[in-house]
C-alpha cells in the first residue's frame, strides 16, 4: 500500500488540481461505496476487452464528478479531438466556485509499470542522451528536470486508476511529481533487459532508491510508449492514494449483460433503462447528502 501523505497535503500543493484531489479524497473517505461501485464497473469492462476499461474509465470518472462532486463539473474531451490536443488530457474539470479549469489525464493500469506521460517529440530522451556523461552530478540532474524538455509533464495532471486483477482490488493513486523531483539525486543508464531495444534512464534518490524513469527511446520508437514512467510497487512513497489504499472490487456480470443486450435493442429501451439508472443515482446522492 502506498504511503499516506499527512492530512491536508497532496501532490502539487497549491494548484487547482491539488484542490480537486483533496476534495475527491474527502468525498471518497466519507462515501467509499460510491467509488467502489464505480471502479468495480470500470474494471468489469476488462471482461469485454483488455483495453475497453481504459476508454470507459474516462466517461465514468467524468460522470462520477458530475453526479457527486457538487462544486465541480467535468467534460469528457473525446477521441475526436485527439489530433487537436496540445497536451495530454482525457477530461476537463471545472471548479464551479473559482471557475478555474484544468485538464486531467486518466491512466488505467495494472499494478506495476505506469506511464505518467508520453514524450511524442522525444525531448526527454534526447536531453538525457546529450547529458549522459554527467548525469551523476545532482546539479546537472536538477537543471535538467526544470528544463523545457520536462516542462510538459510538470503541467500534466495525471489520475491513475490501478488494478490488481489477480486479487480483485483497485486503487486510485496520484503520483507526487514535485516531491519526486525534489528527491532526485542522480540518474543511471541501463541497457540490459529481456527484449530491450532502447536504454532506460532511471532517476534515483540519494539512497539509490528508484523514483521514475524515461524509456522507450527516441523518435524512432513507438510515440505512444516512450516517455516518463514509474512503478506503483517500486516508488510507493511517491504516491498518494485517494482511496486510502486498496479497495476490493467484484466484477459486475449484470453490467456486461446489460451492454450486450443494449447493443441489440432500440433507443426506446435505452431511454427506459436510463430513467431507472437516474433514479438509482438519486438514491445514492440522497444517501451521500445524509452523511455530510
């Protein structure tokens, strides 16, 4: 289980996303059943396809925000806007009080390697290649991490949904990038590994413990895989769990049956089902208000 930050702290302490993360954590703590149901339904989608849950997680979390976080609303960006995106974003969150808005990148991954940011222009890897002879110098590494090559991720709000399919448990974890950067002491280069075509640059703290890494090479490598990665097992102390650790989930086989039947039925029946679902959500909302 990831280490817990003290109450009142969060990744990126004074940003709109940090405020949102704190509020989401409080909501989940008071109403754990809401997120358990939502994450159970999301990861049930893996029964339909190994990649299905990732796409549906985007619309599910956007709807979770709209239904249960009264001071926030969310918009699913959608895949049709992919080519026009200038930054990583799956949903836009708007604070209804301050009117500030910010993008959020959702990552639905198994427990272990986690891609925090893509590096489509290969600026991270290329910068590391140029400096490889001096990456044991902490001052060089600190300068690199504040350079424009790493600026894009510094401004990316990543919300990982992590699952352990074997144990049927899941976790909503936020990587504390600022804390991680402050802890970086040196960088090591690894070229060994089964099937590895490109070297991996690993960022370590003063004790030599793993924090994160840049991998999958330069512009010749897969643009969707190369970038900044970490590991939810090896870098636990740099994560804050919004669900206060692992929560157990149960696959919702009725949901799979609902999808299969909905795909071969008319919109009239979909509207009928939607009305019943809305009534159920209202029951959940009333129960939530009763706990406030």
